[in-house]
């Protein structure tokens, strides 16, 4: 297997494009210049020939709408001729742009449903690639997706804009620091993807897993992760075979899969990629999630990307390792870099000023069950720097010789944002989402801080003075202790740090006055685009909780309630049969079980009724989307939790041969 053999990358372009065209295309990619039609025609012809040689019959513009997953529409290279034959065609125009019916993609009120035009535009910074499955081989062209009026309908357009503004403001700072040899600054990202693997035949017996991605019911098994044997443990042969196939598929697509291991919970694993430019890393993480699920099916497994598929054991996150690199090969967040402290300070200021906005990128239904437990950071944004680096920044006036080692700090696994040597690890990101949103926000807020720094440098302020002022205003966000401790919650409140526990409240940070001004100032989002995204995300949240609630009711009505009645009838029959023998036998144990079971069945029926009523009322509620969202985020989740509590108690009473669902011990310990 040749690495990136299915990618029309720089190597393939050098081999297949005329030298003059290759040089022009590289200039377009590196400098963000417009693509000339003549160049597009040559590139399209070379790309088509390369793809057809490898067996491709179709091409697709591959984009990332606001659904959170990727989208594609396939067109054949084939065009019929008048003599009854076909020719294989792919023009520069077909490469550069496409048109799709966008009416069924979420727009959040950005346009009317009948305004259906959506356009795709080639993103030449992310290489085209081939995907192969039972349907054949297609050429995939990474594209942006936008409306007839130019509004962004996807996650790629804002990400690219955020990268551009970070480049612009970072270059301003570097030029003022006499770093004139740098011509480009790029955010780099390495994503760590956590996931669960369970057997397909068990998965198919759980309606909740199929429909919602998580178990809505499930009693705690006799053993969970208490023995701590799974983390970094020996990988089982069946799982190792799956991981090998995933690696091969990803490497063929040029996705730099590097590290794989067992994670903390039973049946949980992790795959980490090497750092790449943020845009490419985002595309590659989307491919990683697709490949994990596809390969799992081939191995008789199901890959679960949900943040909390199982109650009582660790959920899954996606650690987003973010840094800033120059085209001269320097990492601006590496202690070896001369102005490292200034760029670290920019991040500190950014994350403190826009903590609520950063929190909004981690808000979804799955993270509701993960954040704030003793497995993931709380809902408070804080930064771990380590004591030594913190002391240096707090005493910047007396620092004359900066000698900070790359690994001077220990790892703090309880911090939502941890500095880990030469990068910031954002650990709150949900495992199932695109990393485009958190990186768009991080790029933009740090660009805003660099803009402020550049303005102060232009006004003659010294570097150490700027760092001192930033620390004075924003050091409250630095916390080097245990983020899981309840004492930190109290301390954070004293510091004035936001603790936004509800996802719907976090999402509202997107449309705060400060957020709108920030994004418009840097030309990343318009106010209208932000409002549309807010509407989409809250509506998606409402729909997901509604689906989960109705799935709970369906499982109770079609499976669980009847199983409970069946066992109740069996116990009552056995008690009666024993009594009819006339023997004096103590039946207090059986009768106690029957009473307990009957009480729980009554509670089950009542809780089902309560959930059904509140779902109906919520569906009829006519308040604004925020108020609707809070009903689902608070009231309905509470009713769902109460229903689950009753069902989980019933599961422990009822024998496995009668209980209609695979239990946690079957699901988690059978792979």
C-alpha cells in the first residue's frame, strides 16, 4: 500500500501538470489567489486522467453542510455522443464549481425553502481524493458550499475565513517584531478521535443505539472500568484487525493516522492523527469518522461516535490539539521561539474574553451527559499552563533569560484547555462533531487578540508591558489544579468565570453582541449567518431530544412494559401454585419481589405517561426557539432521566431470558 495513493496531491500534480501550470497552481494555493479558467481546464484534464486510470467512473463535489456530516452528489465522467457512443469529460468549470438543490439542507432562516440554489466551489488547499466501495470508485473534490447570495451554508467557508484573519493579524505582529522573513501563518491541528466498538448483532437488538446512537436504558454491570485494565491494554486480535484495515484505508487517502490504543472504558478506543493545517485536518477528521464506521461493519462491528453511549463509564471526546505555524518552519507556541510568551498571552486573553463563545462549540446533546463528570472537564473554560510557565508570565518584568523546556509541565487531564509543550489541547470537543466549529472560533478569537497586540505595538508599547497587562486582566482563567474537584467550581465562581451547564444556554453565546461584533470585525460571519447557525443548532438539539424521548416511549411500550408484565405474571402464578399444594412454605421472599416489581411497574407506567404529556406539550409550545430549547434541555431531560431510573431498576429484577434488551455486560464485554 502506497501512502496517499488515492490522493491527487502535490506529488501527483508535479508529475501530471505542465511545470508552468503547476507553479501557477501552487501560487494560487499558497497566496489565496483566484483560479484562472485556463489553469482550471489543465488541472481538470490531469485530475480526470489520473482518476480514470485508477478506475474512477464518477466525480463528486464533497462538502460539509450544517448537518454536521458530509454531503456528496455523484456525476459520471461519461457523456453520450450522437453516434451512440460515449466520451469521458471533466471540464475546468465542473472542477471549480457546481450547483446543488440546497432546499433540504438546514439554513436556520437564512433563506426561504423555495430559494433552493446552493453552490459548491473547489477548495484547492485540500487535495482531491478517490473513495472506493461496493458502488465503485469516485473522485471526491473538497468544496465550499454557499447560497445564491453568497452566504456560507457550510462549515468550511467560515473556517477558511478564520484562517485568513489569523494569518493577517499574526503577520502584523511578526512584522512589528521584525520577523520579516515570514510570509504566511497557519493554524495547525491534530485531532484525537475516541470511539466505541460493539458487536453488530448486539447493536441491531437495541433500538436506542440504532436510532439515537446511545443507550437510553441500561443498568450498571457488575464490572465497569473499576479495574482500569482496559486503558492502554493489549489490543484484542479482532480489534487489531479492524484497526489495521482502518489504517490502510486512511493512509491510502493521505490521512496521517499515527496512534491507536485502548481507551479508559471497556470497548472504547482512540485514533490520533498527525498535525496538519486546520482546514485539511478538519477534512481528514470527517474522513476518519466515515472510515471508522464503514470498516467496523465489514468486521461485524458497529462504531459508536456518540459522546456518552453508556451511562456510568467514560464517554468519548475529541481532543483538538491547536497551534500556530509559520511558513519558515517555526511553531509560535514553542518555548524555543523568541516571542513565545507574547503569543501565549494572546491565547490567554482570547480564551478569557470569549470563554462563552468557545463553550458554545462544545454544546450538543451527547456532551450534556459527558461534561462535568469525573471523566471530562467541567463546563468552565480554564487554561492549564503549569506552575513554572505561569510564574514566568506573572513576573515578566524580571525575566531576562527565557529558558523554558518543551515538557516543563506535567499533563493535566482535568483541564478543558491545557498547554502541552507547544500546543493547546482543547479537551471539551464532542466526539461526534466536525472540528470546524471549535477551530473557526479559536482562530478568530486569537486573531482578535493579535490584532489588539499589533495595535499596541504600533503605538509604541513594549512586549513585556503588553504581556503584563494581559496577565493583569486575564490571569483568572489560568488554573493548574484539579478541574474535576467541586472546590474548583466554587473558586471559578469567585473569579467570575462562566459555568454554562446547559447546551441551549451555551449556544446562545453565538449571537451575543460581543460575538457578532467579533465575527463581523474579522469578516468570518455576518450577523445573519450567526443567527442562522444558532437557529440550526438549537433546532437540531430539540429534534435530537425529541427523538430520544419518543424512542424511550416506543421501547417501553413495545418491549419493556410487556416483559415486566410477563415476569409479574410468572411470579404470581408460581406463588399461587405453591400455595395450592397446601404445604406450609414461607413465600415472603417471592411476595416481596412481586410487591417491589408491581410498584416499579406502576411507576414505569406513570413515568411513561408523564414523558408522553411533556413531549406533546413541548411540541405545541409556541415561544421562541431559546425557550423551546430550554424545555427540552431541562424539563424533558429530567423526565427522561426519571424514566430511565425506573427501567434500570426493573432490569436488575427481571431475569436475562425475559429482559428484552442486551445488557451492558453483553454489550461492553463481548468484542
